[in-house]
């Protein structure tokens, strides 16, 4: 049994992104998306194109990263896919400063 998994990002025909994980061969999983095998989000947004993939030795790491990426803005996802880590860092900066509290009130 395979211990690890792929994290992958697909660009759908409507321009949206789908983020998923799979233990199966990546080519097979993308073909399943394009065939509409499992229904769901990509079934009505075909064809899909693979724009990013990464292998993780542990499926738990792949799933953890999938959940993190799904919460990101579109701009952050696009920077990540491009490998533009400078832009990703800027987009990850806090949008509003934390309020500082003093010990004396």
C-alpha cells in the first residue's frame, strides 16, 4: 500500500481552481476528473488542466497542505502556482495590524 499522496491543483474550464489529493497515479486521477467519474466540483467545469503537483511521503501532510491552500485567496494560489514566493510573502502579510495591549491598560 502506498503511504504517500499527491497534492494537486487543477485549472478548470471556467478559470477556477480545484485542489485535491490522491494516492493513485496523478495521470489517472486527472483523467477521472476529465471523464466526470466522481461528479462533484469539476464535473461541470471540464476539461481540467494540471497546474501544480507535489508528492508527500505521508498522506496526512498532503491533506494538511490541501486544507491550507483551499483557504487561500485566488491571488495567493496564483502566486504559489507560478512559484512567485516574493509575491506570496507579500500577499500573506497581515492586512490589518494587531492591536497592541499594554500591561498597564
